[in-house]
C-alpha cells in the first residue's frame, strides 16, 4: 500500500519535475531522464512520451544537435507558454504541499 501512494505522487508531480529541470536551461532527453531518475526515481521510459506530449502542447521546443559520439541529440527548452505553465504549477504545488504539511503537523 505504501508503494502505491509513492507511485501516484511521482506520476502526479512528473510534469512539474520536467518543467523545473527545463526552467534551469536547455537539456537533452537523456540528461533530463537521468536527473529525474536520480531525484525522484522515475524511469527513462516514462520521460520520452511525456516530452512528446509537452512538445505537442507547446510547452517545450526542440532542436537537434549533431553528436560526435552517436546519433544527434534532441535538446528541449521551455517555450514562453511552458515557462508560464511551470510558474503556475509551482505555485499550485507549493500551496498544496503547504496545506498537506499543515494537516500532518496537526496530528498527535
């Protein structure tokens, strides 16, 4: 049972986590996935469909960069819409987690 809430929390926060990584600057897919695996334990297979959806929704833009060590890398960056959505989601997250923390602090 405890694992299921953690999985649900990760899924619910994944969009925000990706937007947060990209708010710090442009990154390529593998780097985004690596940072999310290290930070919140989300697998690489989860990231790429999310990145495609975010691109289709206009939240991120991409560019291909040739790589000397393999195929070209796709770099992602926030669009102005993506930056606005990130800021709104961040405010919502802070408000929500603050309310949950208050409830948890009130417990005996």
